[in-house]
C-alpha cells in the first residue's frame, strides 16, 4: 500500500513539474510579448504559436529526461559531458537572459500595482524584490512548488477577460493569414523572434531538469512527466493566444503598447472595469509565478557550473553560493528598473534576447539527450531530434535575419 502511495505521489509530482514550468513562460514578460505582438501585428502570428507548441514540448521533454535519468540538473550534465568551460558559458547565457527578464517582470508587477494603488510604481520595486526574496529564502522546494502550482491558475484570468469582450469571428479569421515581410518587416521579425524567445527560454529548459531532480522523479514516472510537459505548454500557449487576441481586438494591429498599465486601461472600452482588474491580477499572479523560477534557475545553473552546493531545500549556511546568486539576480534585476526603460519595451526585448541566445542551449541539450553513455536506453527518438533541430534552425534563421536588419 505504501509503495503504491509513493508511486502515485511521484507520478503527481512529475505531472505538477511540467504544468508549473509550462505556465511559467507566461510571466509578465511573456504576457507583454504577446500583448505587443497582438497590438502591432494583430492575430496574424497565431499560426507560429501553434507551430512552436510541439517544438517546445520536445525540447522540454529532453531536459526532463536528462534530469530524471542522470539525477542532476542540466548544467551539471553539461559540465560532465562538455567540461567546465561550456557549463560556464551556458550559465552565463542563463544569467544574462534571466536577470534581464527578472528586471522587466519586477518593473511590470510594480507598475500595475502602482496603477491600482495610485502610487509611483518605482517606489514599489524594493518591496516587490524583498517579498520575493523572503519567499525564496523561507520556503523549501516543496512548499514553493505548491505555491507556484496555485499561481498557474491566475493565467485563466486572461481567458475570463476575453469572454467579456465582443469578438467578430470573421474579422479574427481574416487576421490569421496576412504576413507582411516587406513593409514594416522589422516589426514582424521582432515579433517572431520575441514569440520564439518567450516560448522556448533558457529559464524553462534549465528549470525543467531541476524540477525532476528536486522532486526525485523516478524513471517509471517518465510518461507522467511527458504528459505534464504537454499539458503545461499547451495551457501556456492557449493563454498566449488569448492575450494576442485580446490585444488585436483592442488595437487592430496598429501600435505599440507603452506600458502595462496602459495595456490594462485599453481593455476598459471593450470589456469594462472588470477587464482592468482581471488583467492586473493576471500580471501580478504570473509575475509571482515567473520571477521565483527565473531567480532559482539562475542560481541552479550558476552553482552547477561551478560545482557548488545547491538547492532550495538547503539552508543558506549550506549553500551560500546558491543563495548569493538567487538573491543577487533579484537585486540586479531590480536595479535594471533604474535604467528607466519603459517596462513594456524592456519586457519585449528581453524575450528577443532569449530568442537569439537560446539555440546554443538547445543544441547542448540535444547532444546530451542523444548520448547513450549518459542516457542509456532513454535517448531521443527521431521525432524529438527533428523537433529540436527545427527549433534550433528556426531560431537561428530569424535571429540572424533580425540582427542583419538592425545593422
């Protein structure tokens, strides 16, 4: 009986890990990205979200299997397979992308809270950093993961907001097809790279393996792990489509949104005061879901690269380096707010940065997932390899195209 209970608990933990990681892609940076995409290109890139969904599931499943089979985080596996130099490079990519995204997310949470409380949002940056830091220091991995699972429900607020809006289905259908890569092509390219970068991120790739290790997921629960990844990322991308649709209905693909508060205010004419409240709560909830995962995955990637003690289940005295990186990423992210870059713009361009740097991490993950010396009989199948290669190729092509366009 006890054995059956432990088996069920392990299967539920595997399911929970995938759902939390998938939902975390729709942090304020993700929401802002899809809001900006919808506000500038309408619903014309919804097809891209559909195409990316099986690709991100394949990439995250590779990371999860590496964590389950090796019983170590992804950067530990990279260090073992490629050496310390590549582990440090991978850790730096995660550090740069995550810290920038943390700053943008903290700014968004503070801005929407400031709008609701009628305060200067910059005054709220320090309290938000302190609150999240306190939660991460005081909580164990298990308590934090339960809190994160509950917060995934906050994303449903965007769907509720959609149902409060009048939707012209023929108009939405017409928006699905036009892709303008001649006039205004830079906007479309930025939108495409940002969608890729906010869906397949360094953060989620590293966090997925970490979850499997922290939850002590057994190989027997691998099917539930895969199911959790599928549910989590399908759920996240449905929310993404809802946000894109919301923005396209409000702005008809005509302009950038200047701020998170402005985005919430724009919903009022179509959906009333409830829309502002729902959008605001969604931003706060998704931020409190995404920022802890961003900070923790940064700390795990860094300490694994340097072979230092790690883990949210350890006390500060047992893993000083881990907590220095965790709290440090939150503090530096908070300091980025002082650059006075508008949060909505910062949110979007951090995801563009993700889109340009992430292919390196996918390639390292792909090589490990195909190494029989590491994975035994749990190496990739042909479909997983094809999906990962398509993701790498797509991200490199549009990333290089965007850089060439900007030069």
